[in-house]
C-alpha cells in the first residue's frame, strides 16, 4: 500500500504521464477525435509542444518542491550535505523551467515579427 505522503507525488506523476502520452500523440501522430464529449480534458487539442514542455517542467518542479518540503519537515533525520544537494537540484529545475519559458517567449516573438 502507498503511504499517504507519496500519494501526491504519484498523482502528479500519473497526471504528467497521461498528459505527455495524449498530447504527444496529438502533436506527433494524429488528432484524437472525441468532439465535445463531457469527459474530454480542457487542455486536449490545445496543448502544443511548447505548452507540453512547460507543463512537464512545472510538474517536475512541483514534485521536486514536495520532496524538498518533506526534507524540511524531517530536518533532523537528514544530513546538511543531503539537504544542500536537494536544494541545489530543486533550484536547477526551477532555473531550467524559467529558461525554457523565456526561450519559448523569445521564439514566439520572433515568429510574429516575420
């Protein structure tokens, strides 16, 4: 059985996996024709490669942030070195996400000028 602490991580990863599979299929293979079905996700058909990339890095940052928060809650059970590694990894994900978003913004503005 999955502990309740890891349930959020699993739901984020599951959501991310579904999003990547469906959006990847729609972007690279063929459109999924479900018309106006009531269970159709709002993002389906609207999520391009750039949007998928941003959602992917945002989910990774969220999962990393939750892991870092767990470390802060259990601060007495981990070493300073391990905590610094986790903070460094999390900051790397955050900076990567900001840079990806910035590059997409630059690419979109260059497209509109042509």
